[in-house]
């Protein structure tokens, strides 16, 4: 029944446990949002003599070596602007949770967050106002710099899935506390969280990938039964740490391999359906236990004093098994709301 509804459940333990979920941690990108970000703004710094095309060539060349969804958005944007062949990049490295770096024509460049620029002691003053304005609109801001100056600002927007708000409201109505994790800054995170009806205190921003599992542990230590939903490589440790890991079928293979449940169409409503299916299944199990035992409870005393014909006893045992089987099969005709 789960498979028919796009829910791939690895084992019976996961199906049984899903009914206990009272805290759900959701990764933002690709889970609450569509995971298909697009570049909306490019601003060139007054501190550089380069034009926008030259800036886009550097951005496209560096990000073509990254697998992050934001990197793919930048590469697509550069291609749409008919930027020529990528420049040769040397010593490329991904700076986990903050950006990338690499050398082009013997010059080192950085692309990443405001925090990365601060770590590299690169002033972001030319874009202070723009950064705040764009983040208040829910956009993710990335900055391009060399070792000395800020060169450009790039804003990327990722649309919220149409079903996310309704799914979260449904879960909250079932007494499931929903939390959002994101590496984005606080302004962007709060903007997205407000769109889907999240409590501001349930939004965790600027979370590094390696720290996601810590947030899962914190909720578990408070006595919550925690489910984690994610779709990326960075989500795998948190998925493994949670009581139940739920992966989006639109995400990476490693996330799906680590998770207990995979939602094939990436719709958050399927989390509610997973919980509903678990409750329905547990209800059937309890009914089956009743039917399996009731004949024995009634029949054994009669058999003990010789008042029960062995043929009748055998028939009762057979009917006990048949009733359990038919009751289980009736689940196939149920609709998961």
C-alpha cells in the first residue's frame, strides 16, 4: 500500500515507529523548496574593472566543478548569457558549508557566503545594503572575491513547493512539531519559514552540514521521537542519527540509502501519509492479535474439560488464521489521506 502511494519503506520497524513521530526536522533546499534555484541578481563591485561577462565567466568556471544545487544554478545562468568556454581552474576545493575556491590565471578566487568573506578578511562593505535587502526577500546571497577585494554579488532564489505549507500545517495539526534546518542566513531562513507557517523558534539557520546531526540529537535528548527529512549527501549523517530517516526520491542516492523511508515524488504531504499508514498498520496488528487469541481464550477452557469437539477446535483455529489474513488484506483497499 505504501509503494502504491509513493512511499518506499525499508523495514517493518520503520513502519511501526512512524506512528510515534512527534518532532520532524526538515532540510530547506529540495525539501521545503523545489531545489531548483535560479539566479535573480548579479551586481559588480565598484572595486573591480571587470565587467559582468568577465565576472560570470569566473563564476561559471569555478561552480562548474561543484555539485551543489546553487552551483548548478550559476552554471545554467552563465550558459544562458552565452558566456564562452570555461576558464581553466587549478587547485579547486569545496569549502564545506561556506563556498568554493580555485585559481584562474594564477589568481585565487573565492565564491561563498558573507561568513566566508569575513573568515578571509575580505570587506563586504560595497554590498552591505544589497545583501540585507536581498536576504529579506528570501534570496540566498553569494559573493565573489579575490584575495584582496570583493568583486561581485550574486543572488539566488529557490521557490517554495506549492504543497509545503499545507503539508506542514497538517503535521502540526497532528501534534508533530516541525523544525527547519538550513545553511542560509537568519533573514532568508525566517522569510522561507514564514511562508510555510513555521514557528520562528523552530527555524535553525546558518547550520553547517556536519552539525545537522547535532540538532537531531538535541531534540532526541529532550524526549522527542525524531524524524529527519533530507535529500542531499550532507543530510546523510542526520538521517542516520534520527529515529526515522526520510529521504526525498528526487535527492541523492546516499540519502536514500541511509534513510528508512523514501518519498518517491518529493511531496512533503507524503510524510503525513507515512504516519497515517503506520497508524493504520498498527491498528490492523492489534485487531489481528484480538482475532488470533479470542478463539483460543474461549476454546481452551472448553477443550480442557472435554466439552469441545476436536473437529470444531480445528475449524476455529483455521478460521482464526483466515480472519487475520482477510483483515490484513483489507488494508489494500484503504485510502491514505
